[in-house]
C-alpha cells in the first residue's frame, strides 16, 4: 500500500477513529483533525449511560433496526459485524458482557479506559492528532481550511474522510456546521432531525411542578401512525417539565417525529396497568369504596398511585372518574397527545445527513473525488441498543477501506 500517501480524517469520533485505524494499519500516513480540545467526547458521554456497544441479536434482526436504510448499512456490517466489534474491544484489552436484553457493554461499563487504550494504539501506529482544528471547507486549490488557535491553516491531503457526526449535543463538537459547507459543494443533505428523543406534551402547571423527573413504570406504549405498522412495547418513561422522555419513547421516536411532521401531533396510548385485564380492573374499581378517596381506592384496589394517578387526573374527565368501566378503559389506554419532538441538540442521535445517493459504493462523494463520509453524518438512523455505535465503527472501517481502494487506483 502507498506509504507516501497522506490522508486527513476530519472528526475524531468512533467513525473517524476507526477510519484512521484502518488506514494506519495499511501503512498510510494519517492525521486526525478535530474542532474540540480532545477527541471522542460524545463517545465518552455515551459511557455515562454504560456504553451500549452493540447487540447480540441475529444478523437479520440487527439489520432491520436501520429501517429503510438497512440495505445501505448492510455492507458495513458485513465487513465489521457486532461480533467483530466485540473482538476488537477484547483486542484492546477490555472485556464485554451481554445484558439481559442482549445488549453488549464493556465489563466496566465505561468509555474512558477503552478510548484511552484505543488512542494509545492509534498513536503507536503513527496516527497524528490535531485538536482545536475546526474544518471550514476548501479553498479554490482544493486545500482543506481549518480554523486553529494560531489562525487559519490550509492543509493538503491525498484523500479525506469526513466523520463529523450529527447535530445533537453541539457542545461536544458535533454541531452540524458541516451541512451548508457540503451543500455548497452540491452534496445532497437531508435536514438533520432529532432521533431517540423526548417529546413535548404541554402539561398543566400542577403536573409539571409536582411530578417532573418521576419515572413512570412499567407501562405499555401503543402507537399506530396513519400509514404504518403498529408500535407496541412495554418499558419505562420519565415525565419531564415539558412532556415525556426515556427508553420507551426513544424506541418509538422516529415514527412519532414523522407523524408530528405530517399531521401536527401524534397521540400515543399508555397502558398504565399492564398485566391487568380490563374487565378485572372494572370490577375492582366498581368495588364500594366507602369513605375512602378515589386516589386511595385506586391505590389499594388496582395499584395505581403517584405519577400514574396524576396522569389519570391530568387527562381523565369527571365523567371518566364517575364510571368504573370508563376509568378502566382509560387506565388501559390513556391517550397522550405529543405536539413536538424535543430540539435536536438534546437528542441522543440525529436522523438525516448526507444522502446515500451522493456516495459511490466505497463511501466516496460522487461530486468530490477523494472525499469520503462515515458515521452519524450519513442519512441513516437507528434506535438505541448499540446500533448507533456499531454502524459508526463499521462505516468508519468501510470508509477507510474505500480510501485504500481509491489511493491504490490513483
Ligand atoms: C447521551 C448519549 C448517549 C449515547 N449512548 C450511546 C450508546 O450507549 N450506544 C450507542 O450505540 N450510541 C450511543 N450514543 C450515540 C453515539 O455516541 C453516536 O452515534 C456516535 O458517537 C457518533 O459517532 P461519529 O463518529 O459519527 O460522530 P461523533 O462521535 O459525534 O464525532 C464527530 C466528531 O467530529 C468533530 N467535528 C464536528 N464538526 C467538525 C468540524 N467542522 N471540524 C473539525 N471537527 C469537527 C466533533 O468534534 C466530534 O469529535 C449516545 C449519544 C448520546 C448523546
């Protein structure tokens, strides 16, 4: 492989670092540029949640998580599967374990030791890091422009991998500022949108001030968009000052976001008493309550209390509370109207990005020969469960291999 070639990787997240590793392993000179004072900041944040690296489910099921982009993601995962990712972590000297849900985590559930080991290995293999280098685009002679603490720098490279991330958590570096730069070069970019995000409802002051921050568990969330398969899943939510957050709603967030965009709102139904049959709930509620309040009656007979009771009060009418059958129906399917996704900056990940039709089979931008893209900046999305990181690592490796193929050809 051409050791006299110099490749610039812009963006030091999982995708960019994996591209760097792939290229350095082939003997290419690699420099990683990042706007932030250090690389991998979002990866480190993911470590705060335990760092769900990947998932053990069967390949076909795994691939289905990428929805209508699964065909585009498939070649990445064929080259670097969930098992390959685990092997890679093990080779860095860290063990992994499989949680009860099939999710894979590092044994210590931390990102920092893994990133440290990885950066050490990258430096050993000759990768050079330039932090506080914000990429601004190109100058006419095709040199890359960077803003640095010492002023603007221009850098030439034989090939470039852009791995600039999505648009959430801008303070960690991925601010989506690359979108207009690429659009100005004729690259089609789908608008960045929140994915794996919370939603606004617009609670009453009473509910917000007394229950924000409380977990709602366990509930079943039901949602069916006008044109789409029904979503039904059990899990946990969190009531926030503005609406709902948490794993269960993240799982439905792509379809909820799209439904809101299409019709202005999306109504989910929560089963507040999973495992209870409606007829039995009705019977229990209809039981004479004597001098007890409705709240203590519901608490003792059907175990509805706290934030669940507050939600029932928020949405139910006096008529609902007066009729055991209606109240049971409400407990089994409480309608909550979501009016907006939370802003992109708060989301776990971004949907949208560089469209796949802009890329050739090697991940190179058709309109910018020698410039490759990888990671979350591409137009795919996936739920939480390790699917995001797996695709970022795998696409970084694919872009690295694409660069090698291209350098071999020039
Ligand atoms: C709270 C949270 C928890 C998460 N937990 C998980 C999890 O457990 N499992 C999972 O699979 N995923 C998780 N994710 C998602 C995962 O972290 C991201 O999908 C992944 O980091 C994206 O990798 P990337 O390399 O594409 O981009 P990023 O990691 O965002 O890296 C992009 C890099 O590009 C740099 N950059 C951007 N613009 C410029 C510029 N103009 N010039 C120079 N540098 C630039 C940035 O500074 C950054 O370092 C989580 C995300 C969040 C926010």
